[in-house]
């Protein structure tokens, strides 16, 4: 029997920091090359793991006008499964014109956020429409948490199976032996958009003047947040943008607490990375993150005041931070990418068209 051929609708560029792209690269790099041939796209320098992986084809795209090249691969590519389909013009054209009677290839979409996109004002209606006309038209859908699955069922009455987002626990690992800080360091990592809640760190900074707050990310609020920090003379707030994976890991390792006030999520990758690096995590209960065990690996809160009360508790106790950090690391190991990639392998084996696999 020949290899199962996957076309992964993502970018293999090694400097791509988008969560979906990094997830796709983590999965591809772990798939058994003796069972799976993988094709995926790239524009710049590809992830070295994919360059070195046997049975991998990197499809180089131009900087601009990529749609026709991607669409051509969708239509004429010799793949059995199109995986990780994303909202794009190429995917919209392909899925709207695809003759299912003759095109027996399987399309797999992943849902990684709540499905009430129309309730989030920073997401434009045309973006929602494109998502509905691409990802939601997949043959099979997979959600990355139980809450995401329930949201998809509620909003669109569509079924999905849960496969969680993973973390590389070998790469994201604690530095338990680092010297203790004189001042507690509180870290936020994420897109600087209103629903992510980075503004809460600026509210916390004057209240906890004995702590330092580090905000890592970029987005439409970046200038506003930096200007507010200058205007209010928040000298215990620092910003950073565009960090690569190694630099980001060092920021996790140098922190004491991970504060993630986002109220609209799926299963945030940054929570897992922080936990894997031994940080207690404070997050919202709104999206029921399974990667945080309330009162054990960190805290879940409903409102800003509750989150700040949890932050006060952790800032005040080094022993509590350490015990929760160790528990967070242990819990993160349940989400290691290696077993999750094995789960994806099982899914691909089960869904691949049998008549195509029988071909020589």
C-alpha cells in the first residue's frame, strides 16, 4: 500500500509565528514519513524540520498573487487529504466548485476558536463569511476543545471531534534553577486586540507597583497601549514584539506568572507554552480552557476583579507560584505534540479514501 498523501493548507516558513502555522508545522514534523507524504506551502525560508523530513514536498509561492498557484494545487494535486484548510480565496473557489461525485479526496477543517464570530467586533463580516464558505464546508471538522465543539454545535449545528492543540514540552521547558527575581514578573503573550485583554495589565501595573509586567505581541492596540503606559508613567510595564520561538521561550522562563485575560478563545497555545515552562496561569473561565486546572495549575476567573484578586494571591506567595508552576508543567505534558500527532495519524488512516490507497 502506498503512502497516504496529505496537502496541508498552511505555510512552512520557519519564522511564521501565527498559531495555526506553528501548529501545522508541529504536526507535519511528527508524522511518520514511512506512512505519510506531506505537501505544504512556503514563501520564505522553511522550517528546518520540514526540510529534513523525508517524504515532504515544499511548494514555493511568490510573495504576491498566490491564489492561482494554491488553487491549482487543490485541483490537480495528487493528494488524498486536504488538511488544515484555511479561509482563503483559493479554498473558497475550490470548495464552491468541487464536484464531490468525482473528487473523492477528503477535506479536513479545524476549529480553533468560538464559533460566534459575528459577536466579535474586531472580526469583519467578510472574514466571517469567508470562514463559513471555506472551513465550515470541509468534509470533516475537528475542534481543539470541548467548549469549541459545543460552540460550533450551538452556532451552526455542525458536529466535530475534539483533538486538542499541543505543545512541544521538550522545547518549552522550565528553567527551575534560575535565580529568583527580587520583583515578581507577570507576562502576557498574544495579539494586542481588545478581546485578548492586554489592557488589564496596564490596570494592574499601578496596583502592583512591586511587580513588573511584560506584554509581548502586536496588533491594532499596540500604539494605544504603549502611549497609555507613557502617559500614566507606568515604569513597571515593558513591551516586546516579533519574538522568535527561542526568544519567546526565554521570556516564559524569565517570568513568574502568566496572565491571559482574553475572553474569547478556543484553546490558546500560549497558555500551554507558559504552563510547559512552569508558570502558573491566570485565565478566564468564559471559554473553559481544559489546559488550566482552577486552583491547581493556576486560576480561572469570570471578571477583571476576580482575575486581579488571583494575581494578588500569586504575587504575594512565592511558594504558591512554585507549587502551581510545577503542577502546570505536569499537566502540560498531557498535551505534548507527540501523542497528539499520533492521534492525527489515526484520523488520516481512518479517513483516507480506500479506493485511492489501493492504487499502486
